[in-house]
C-alpha cells in the first residue's frame, strides 16, 4: 500500500523534469531571428592567416568583398558537415561575386592520425589535375569518410580514380611525401591564426580586418555573419 501511494508523486516529479528540460532545450535551440546580431563575428588582431598565394586552393572571385579562409581536417565529423555548408555559401554568395573561399589544412594529429596523409592526397590531386580536381577530390573524400579515423587510406587512390586522376601518378606523388611540408605550412598558419579546433575560419574584408570564427555553424548563422560584414564593408 505504501508503494502505491508513491506512484503519483513520483510521476508528477518526472513529468516536471521532462517539461523543464523541454523548455530549456527549446529556448536554447530555437533558430536565430533574421535581424539577430551574430556574436561570432568579432574583429580581432591575429598574426595569421598568411597572404593568399599561387599555391592556394580558391573558389570565387578574387575581387570579392570578403575572403573566407577555411582551416579544416578531413577526419573531423564537423568539417564533413561544414563542407556542405560552404558549398551552400558558394552557391549563393560565390555566384554573386561576394565571397572568395580559400581552403587550408589543419590536421588534428592527436585526434585523427590519418588526416595529414589525406591532406597530402588532396594536394597530389591538385598537383596532377589542377584546382578543379582538388575541389572534386575534397568533396568526394568528405562524402565517403565515416570520420574519426575510420576511412581506410587504401581509399585515397580510389578517390583519385573516381574524380578522373591518373592512379599511378597519384600513388607516386602520395608515396613520395612531396606535400608533407605544404600541409605543415597550413597547420602552422592555422595556429598563427588562432585555431584550436576544426572547422575554423577567418573572414577578411577589403580593409584587411579579420573576423575569426570557430565551429561548424549552421548555414543560417553563416548567412547572418556574412550579411553583417557585407553591410559594414
């Protein structure tokens, strides 16, 4: 009889916890309004990124109002998701000539032991096939990797073949370690730019003002940041 009397109060407590949790989740995960001021877009003085050079991988117009320098890790699940976001960004803002996207490597070696070699593989794709093949290789790698070091490195030449790159030349390049120094150069640039994780990006306007942002923000928030900076350029 005593146990039966406890059923109703316990049920009330549990229901209260569920309701409170639902309210908290809703408040903290609701979409930002269109006129929201995105907190991440704060101008900062940072040492990096280095100036864009002829060996950089770019998409968009060199005359764009904003330069979007992205540091990424191929085995980072958030980078995999954010690659879709940057494609959306370029489909909208890139086609309008408003954004220049620059891709740089930031392999998180302590978490992803395969990412650095995958970065070298993408550089081999560029070396053999040019800028277009680089971006095709990047998209395909992100598409098939399970992330978190679960992609077998034997898939790298298969990706090259998939995007139309000579497999023999690719393997020769990858095995040579030809682009290890290039990947390290990007890594050091990321650190100089304030990166601690991935994805990490720095938006630079025509005045040279730098706006570093960390995390795989949803496209709705990226749009808010870009619109804010485009309005104040």
